[in-house]
C-alpha cells in the first residue's frame, strides 16, 4: 500500500452529498393503447411544446422520444411509451430535480389528455447517484462496511474490479390514517464501487407502488412526488446506514 493510500480514510467525507446520476419515473396504465405511427407523430408534436424530441424511435411495441440536455454527452431526457407503460428518464442530469419533475408531470398530463387512460395499475421511481470516497469505494465497502479483509477473497483468485451490496425490502404494513393499515412501497437498493471511478460509491434506490389508483391530476402529482420519498430514503437511510456501519456502530437497539 502506498504512503498516499495509507493517509486516505476510505470513508465518505462528513459533508459529502450524493451527486445525482439519474431520475426515473414510470407507471403502468389501463386500458392499453395501440402504438400506431400516426398517433406517435401527433403526440411528438404535442411534446414539442415543452420537450425537444430530437431523437425519435417508433415501432409497434415501443415509442422513444429523447432530448439531449446540457451537462455531458450522456445527459438526456427521455420519454418511453409502451402499450401499457409510460417511462420518463433523466440520465446524468445537471439541472435541479425540480426542473425534471415539472416536465415529468407535464408529460404525464399530456399523455392522459391524448390517450385517456383510466387507471394507474402500478408506479415506480428510481434515483441513482454517486457519493465521493476519500480513497477507494471497494475498501470502504469491503473493509469498513462489511468488515472483510483481503484474505477471504483469495480463493477467488482474481483482482476485484467492482464490489457491492444489494438489498430488497418488500412492502410491509404500517400505521395509516385513522388507525388503518396501508401497504408501504417495495424498494431495491444497490451500493457499489463505481466501475469507471473507484473513488466514487454508486447508489441506487428502485421503488415500486403496486396499488391501483385512478388516473387523475392528484394521482399524477403523487407519482412525481414519490421521487422525493425515494431520494430521502437514499440520502438519509441508505447513506446513513453505510456511514454508521463503516464507523462500527450498531442501530438504535444494538445494546438491547
């Protein structure tokens, strides 16, 4: 180990924040629609009022409308439509999350006006980001979080390029209004060293809500707001857990 490596903490700086790498919302709807080229071109004209779909791909199973956005060559805003699913992506964003949320809501509202869906069968939201590490994210995860030294990896006989953790938290029952029980959301979480830059920790939270709700303005606003729930969970719960584990601290009931 080099002298400079020994001086590194292999921990996220105390004031480090998650840098956004992607936002994603999706909803499955009913009844399904038929993807006809004429309808796609008409909808592209509607989108052009607030999204510049410079790249368009159309077939009978999927329409894709994408717009490059300032930031990097990989930055784009993309709308994907399938017979029973609407997906809206923001990849490698530089603008504030609110900028994308406004456009996501507008895209959903215009889709509803054009195609008249009745129900949202399921919705999803994903937040992706990176957290800087003072050193190597692989060492942070293996040694600091999982408390694994190099020796247990020797039987693998290969250097480690990427290491990570994956959790799936199912829906569960929580106390709702007026004492009622409501089903919470499912979320899948990943924490990995970033392949192209091991000084960055890649974080992802992919959440899903399976309760059918009417397609209406209130429901669409709720779908967009779900990103805030996922973002807070990633920043507070997931990053907080990793920091706490790296310090060797247990949870609030570790002394019980």
